[in-house]
C-alpha cells in the first residue's frame, strides 16, 4: 500500500540523518505505523519552533493554491502574540534564507519543489495533511495534540497573516 511505502521512506529519511552511533538505537525503536512516525517527527520539532511550525502547517492545510516560499516565509515574520492582541508584521523577523527557515520549522513534513520559474512549499506527502487534520491526532497524547489542525482556526491564522502582511 501507499502508506507502507511512505512509512519506509520516512524511516530511511530519519536514518539518513542519523550519526553511525545512533543507527542501532533508532532501528530498535522503529515506529510501527505511519501515524507513529508522524508523531515522532512532531515531537522532534524544536520547542522554540513549535508555534511557527503550527502556523505554517495551518496555512498549508487551508491554502487553495500552492504557496511560494516567499509567501509562506512571510508568516514567520508575523507576531501573533502582539501585546494589543492584533497580529502584526515584524520586519526584523525576516529570514535571509527563507527555504532553510521553513524546513527548519517544519522538519520533513514539508517539501520545497520547483514549479515553473518559482519554488513552492507543499506537504511532503498527502498523508501528512490527512494526519494533521485527523481525529486520530485530535485524540492523541498531549505532547503532539497541539499540532492537530481545526480548519476554522487554520483559516483564521491564514487570514490574520495575510492582513498583517498587507
């Protein structure tokens, strides 16, 4: 099945980034399913990047067309925790290497691909979007529950980001 191939691909991707001394430890703790693999990826998102990752993933879930790297990277410069309660663009938060910033925030859940003359961001597999919006994640353990995406909330985040940027 497609999910089995995706599971294998995810394990190989993680192994590719393992130091030789870590390979056996990783192999002993292989996740048994694609859901468990995605949970592991979500848990490994660095704590300082979690809020950014959630915002980026929400925007990707509800975007109706492919988002260019430059468009999605603008979300990283929006201060959603402004003291006045109104999200605002903070020009000092722009990243020089936008692709690196996006990939660093969302790990292997996203991919950046060439589309004509530009580069766009998409989920690395259709099953990522399905998992992030699923009831399975909504009833998951507390440490990954924050990544569950409710469509209404995601539309609000994307709208607030767009208004802040404009």
